[in-house]
C-alpha cells in the first residue's frame, strides 16, 4: 500500500500532505507535522491512535474535525466551520486541547469587538461542535468546553411595511440583483436557497419551487416546498423566457437548468453571521486546515 508523502510549501512555511484531492496543512514544525500525519492516516483506516490524542493541541482537534467535516458536510458548511475554527486557532491553537477553558473562548470572542450577538453565538457553536465531536469520537474526553454557553438566538420580530419593501427594491442596483431581492421578499427563502434554484426545482403548473437540499433535510427527509405568490410566479415565468437558450424548446412548466442569473447565485454565499450551515454531503472545494503554530 502506497502512502502519500509529506511536502514542504515554502510560500506557506508549512508542511502539507495530499489525501485524495485535499491538501492538508500539518504545521511548520517537522516533528509535529509527522505526528499529525500519523494521526490522520490512522483515522483514515478507522483506527483510534489513543496515545497521540493525550497531547493534542486545539489546532489538531480542529484539523481532525475539519477532516471529518470535509467528508460529511456540504462545502459551505465546512467553510463556515473552518472560518471560525481558523480564527480561534490563530489565537489559541497551540494550547493543549485538554487545558483549554471556557475562559479562552470568552477572551477570543471579546477580542472581536465588531462581532454582534449573532456572530459571537456562531463562533461559540463552531468551537463547541468541534470539541463535542472529538468527545463523541473518543479523541478528547472529557470535553473541556462542555459547559461553554452559546447564548440564545436573537429573534427578529420587525416586519417591514409595504412602503419599506418598495424602498428596498428601488435601492437595489441592477436588474438581476433587484429581482433577487424581490424573490427573497416574495418567498421568504434564504439567499443561498434562492441562488440554487434550477429547472429541476421549478413547477410552474403547481406554482412551486421544490428544494431537495435544505437546512432541515436530515430531520424531515422531505424536500422543502416553496409556494409562489402570483408576483413570484410571474417573475419565475419571466426568467424562464429570458434565459431559455434559443436553440432549445423549453417546457412551459420548467426553467432551463442553471438558468438563474449569476448574480443570484453569487448572492447566496455563506458568511460568518449566518448560524444556519447546511448539512448535506456534497463538496467542491479543498479543505484548509485550522492548524496554527
């Protein structure tokens, strides 16, 4: 059996290994890089390298969790976790995982003065998720961050008036973005959901968008049905006519595959303030490790 070799990337001043299509950073120290490499290979074979786990750093716990996440979560979910874990790792990644305290999470959150309640809650969720996973996998027990409180979600009860909705539409620049905002208003969907709508998701005859991939898919096991208002039904029909290739004959009940404007799809990108990572199984981008020296 051939094993992938470690290589040193001078531009990053770090050791890397390529597992399949994924390039994983193992840190700057050569000896630590080989130890992390050993842990990853044993995990690939389904073995539990217990002695190595006794002195894992926080960054190594994040590496292992992100390695798992890259295989079991959607790409956007992985990137959401990675963004927060990398940030925490930059500050406390070199500390031994078992010596971390809730105090360290508090200090990390407080170092981001621009973060509101939602961002602080998201950051806490990401860090706790990684350590809860490590505990459940038998990698790190007991979980030193078990009692960290993530805080309640902030509910938004503010409802826009009809006049305010019109003002927002008028302020949206460009036809494609204005239509995207209109779709958000008319459907109540998340930006990422609107940005993914394709021909297979649309049934104009029934006045529906059928979304097979959504936040609660694992719980419900059912696609999400979005009932279209008359205005949204008309907009969907308009998009069908606008983006149907001239050399094809489109059905009156479908949109062309990938026919939504590129601006719509770009608007669905994840950000740190979103606490709703999707949880499906597709993956399109190589993972970036959370290792820090």
